[in-house]
C-alpha cells in the first residue's frame, strides 16, 4: 500500500468560540487525531485553525469543529486549502 496523501486546510470558526476552551479542546482533538498545525484566537472573535493530515482525518476534525467544546456555540466553519506550515505537531499559537 502507498502512503496516504496529506492535505492542509485553514478553518475559520465563528460564533461564541473564545473564552470557552476552544483552542485547548481543538489542540487536544487534533493531537489525538495525529494532525499537525496550530490554532489561534483572532481579533474579530473567531478562531483560526490550520491542520494537516489525511483528508479523512481532516473531515473528522471539521465535523468536531462544528460542535466544539460544551460551552461553545458555533455559527459557521469555513475551510480552504493552504500551504503546509511545516509544523511537526499541533500547538496553540
């Protein structure tokens, strides 16, 4: 079998997503899925996530981002392909 091709996406999550442990929960979930990348709060109140991994694993993360941690209220999740940031693991920025 060949290697599974990796893809990288930037997700922008909007709603009540700051001050609700969204970044820490995203780091935990992405790390458990074996993804590489980062998560950060944005000045406009959204959360930005860049993640690299298999398309299937990124889909699992995307579905989780729509739910987020218990205290979050997610209104939208936008995704677009991006260049690989070169991270060796997943971190909070």
